[in-house]
C-alpha cells in the first residue's frame, strides 16, 4: 500500500528550499525520467509531482515527501 496517491498535495526539500506540488503519477516499477532510469517497486514507489509555482516536474521517493493538509 502506497502512502500517497495521485492528486495528493505534498511538499519536499529542494536546493531552492521547501517546494510543494500535486502528485501526477505513482510509479511501482522502474521508469525513465529526464534521461535516467529511476528505480521503483510496489514496496518502494516513486512519485512524479508537478510544482505549484512553476512548470517543473520532480520525481521523489516516498521518504522525501510530506503530505499537506
């Protein structure tokens, strides 16, 4: 069972400070992201998140994310 779902509002730390956004995809198997293979599984999913303030899309492990609200 994943901790987060598509549409959840989350935040994470970045080089620019705390960033927030909405989860757009949940990956439960390896996937290509910005030219690199990201490792994911049912036990350790990764999430694609669209930033609230820019058009940036990030990919993070569950442990890097905090749910908002």
